């Protein structure tokens, strides 16, 4: 297994990506799938978008994961025709799902089912990662006991979940901007207390100087706004994620 893990981390593979339409009940959703060419039974990851909906950022992440040996599926939580034009609309859409965790979990489960249906995917080696709004979604997948081996939250909203969680079996990685004004220390403490109470195998990493949205170039370079790209934190968190996925989804 160590050889397999090393290959996933170190070898760049030819890959292909494609848009995918899938369903949650009557709601049409527009995702994106990427995987190494000619490979089956791969460890696979659902990627949950930030509050603006699926963008080039999430599709780039899917391509980069495919290039190192994973199958990756960009989820669409909002719906095929729902793409916020500005932060006001984004806040309304994100708030809808953060206020209805059952619906949020239902949309995450739909993405997992769409991913599991792909012939390239090993349905027993699944993970969920997410950014900002999507980072909260990744944690919800763990809280809900979805059939995943590991979840990664990048600058997600922390704090405890909406209800008591008796146990969390998925491994958890939370990558946090140490100076994120939207996630104060009390929320970090509540998250860590929840993980301890749920007996979760979790890792929490805080990146010095990073604020909210530190992985996303689209966030700009002005940390005084509370959200900004931070190259060092982005690179470090990517490396931490790859190491974590290798352990959680591939095994060493």
C-alpha cells in the first residue's frame, strides 16, 4: 500500500475532465468529473464549492487531483440554473442550505451517489473536501455518517454542528486561516470540543497570517477585507490534504 500511496502523490498522470448532469429528486444539478485516463477502482473525492457555486476554482482542484491519481467530482449544491451574481445572492443561497442542514446533506449525498456510479471509482474509498461554505459541507458529511473515509475543510465555518453527534468515524482535516475574522477562537474551540466528544480522528491546522478564502486567488490580495489569497497557506494546505487523503482513502 505504501507504493500505491507514493504513486498517487508523486506521479503526474494523463487525465480527462467532463461536465456531468445529475439529479437530486426533481432538481437538476451540474457537476464536473475528472479522473486519470484508463484507470478504474480509484479512490475518489467530492469537492463542494464555496458560496458563489461551482466555479473554475473547483474544476481546477478536480483536475489537479486527477493528475495525481484520484477521481474527483465537483458537486453542485444550489442547482443547475442557480449561479449567484454577487455576494448578496451568494449569501442568500449559502444561508438557505446552512439553515437547512438536512437539505444540505441531501445534496452532498446526491453528489456522492453520482460519483459512486462512475466505473472509474472505488465506492469504498470516498472522501469529501470543501471550500468556505463547502468546508462546512465536508464537515456535515462526517457528522451525518456518510460512507466516506475522510473529509477536508478548507477555511470552512467551524463551530459545533447543528445537533449532537454521538460519533464520527470519518477522519477529519480542518485547514484554517489563523487570522480568519469570520471564524473566531470560540468557534475553533467549539469545533475541537465537538470532535473530541464525537471521538473523531481529526487534525486541525492553523496557517499563520492567513484569513478567510486563503486558497482562492479570486479572493484578491488584501487581507484587511477578511478574505484574501495566501500563497504559502494554500501550498501548505494542499500538501497537508494530499498526505491526509493518502492515509484516509488509500492507506499506508
